[in-house]
C-alpha cells in the first residue's frame, strides 16, 4: 500500500510537471498498478516512447495486462537489435516463464528453455540482478529436470545472490538445502544467517515457510510473528501476516490470532492478493461460527481474475450455506 501511495504521489507530480522523464515513470511501474502505469506512460514524449527504455515499458505493460504471449513476441523481436540490454533479456525471461506455466505440454519445454537462456544472459550482463537470480533459483528448484530444473544450479545462483544481498542469500541457500533434503546444512546456514542478522524478517519468514511445509504449526506461528515484526516494508509485513492467517486455517487452531493477522494484512496487501486475504478471513469466521461476518467477506471477494480462487470460493459458499441451514434448523 505504501509503495502505491508513493507511486501515486510520483504520478501526481509527473502530471503537474511540464515534462515527465523515463526514470519517474519507471518508479510508477513498480507499484504494480496497471492503470496508473498506463497513465504515467502516456505522459512521456514521442521521442521517449520511441527510445529503448520507452519500448521496454510498452512490453512491461503487455505483461501487466496479462497479454503474455504478445509480450514474449515483443521482447523476442527487441532482442534482435538489443541483445546486450539487461532489461530486454530480463523481461523476455519473465514473459517466457509465464508462458511456460500457461502453455500446452508441447510448448512448455520450449518456453522453459527460452526462460533459462534469457535469465542466464541477464545475470551474465548484470551479475547483481537480484530479481533474475531469485527467479532462476525458484525455477531450478521447482522445475523438473526435463524442463531444465537443476538443484545444483539453484545453489550456485543462491551463493551468487549472497554476495549482493546477504540476508536473502542465506535464505535462498537454506531453501535449496531444505528442498534437496539436507536439513542439517539448512539449519547450519540459518544459524549463520541469524548470527549476522538477528532481526532479519527475511530469515524468519524463510524458516516459517519450511515449518509450514513440515506442518510444525507452533514454530511457524512464532517465526511469522518475528517476520512481521522485523519486516523491512509493508509488503513483506503483509506477506507474513497473511501466512499467519493461513496457518490458522490449515492447522485448525488459533483462529483469533489468524483473524487478527489477516485484518492487519488486508490494507497492506497488493490489489491482486486482497481477494485471498478476504477468502482466508471468511474461512476463519466460518470456523468461529461468525457466519454474518463470513457472508460479508465472501461477498467482497473479487474472483474475476483468478480461476483457482473462484473454485475455492464456490466450495466455501456451499459450506457456509450448510452452516446457515443448520442454524435456522
């Protein structure tokens, strides 16, 4: 939310100024508000829009509007003339990995290869590109070997990340060890990280996610409390609070704690994540038999952009309907 307010303030200053510049518009893009980004882009001069940076913003708008295939084709064309441009390579990789998730089984492998090639080129050109490094780590940890996933590569990139962002590096190295069933190495890595960064929201959040995966609910709650307390910004605080609420749902315990956390998370969450916060709140209110509140939150959930959430909300409505019938009966 804070990031969006800053972007809105920047856009207001851009609108009032006689001339907007690319740097200011890029800052607005970081708020993840497509409408605001489009408005900011429209303030650029024709020459700025035609510049390489301006062309990149056009492609980023395509990604933001979920026109991913067009974005992929767009950046692929740009690459022919700008093969050494970091952003062209990076956003080509971003669009490729999204297409890999959406595409048919016959096209997935091709997009996965395009993703790896583009992201590897990104970190070759800019070794400290943290977004690219984190994306590569996630891909290599989660993608099957046939698609190019490689846990050794994930560890290599995690160690590279550590050079530029030590906290995140420790977090990602430990994550690789957890995913590759080396818990002692993960524990050792986290201990080293906490020794250097005792108040690291990043490290507490990483350990909490592993505790959630292991269904160690009490440990997860404790870590998430500290993750929210030591969060570097509202976005990270909101993520920790959301997970706290999710833990209450999954464990079937501490509903009041979860409701309190989700209530705090709602104004901090990005627009696309707010429906999930409301969904979790509705779940907990049903468990607490506060059906009127559950009904209100279900009514507020925007399911138009998320098929997975749409299915979950349908099931939750059926559960709520049964509870209401029981109460009437």
